[in-house]
C-alpha cells in the first residue's frame, strides 16, 4: 500500500543511482584513454596558444594529460 508520492521519488532516485554508476565506469575508461594518449604523444611538440596568441611550446601529450 504505497502511494505514488512514495513510489515516484524512490524510483527516480534508484534510476539516478544506477545511471551514475554506469557514468562513473565510462568516466574511468575515458580517463584511462586520455592517459594512454598522453604517453603516446609525449614527444609531439606543438605551440601552446592563449587568446589566439602563440605561447610556450608544449607537447601534445601534455595537452591530453592535462
């Protein structure tokens, strides 16, 4: 004998918990991929840019790992 005032908020909370768990797993995979790309491109030199002006040289790996 649950009312809809109890069921709907609980269902939404459970759905959000399950969604966030999946999102955290995907986020971990994305972070690992960026880390791999950072190491892969560690020696590729490029010019950093700030406000469309050339800045200090940096590597493409630094950009991925940043």
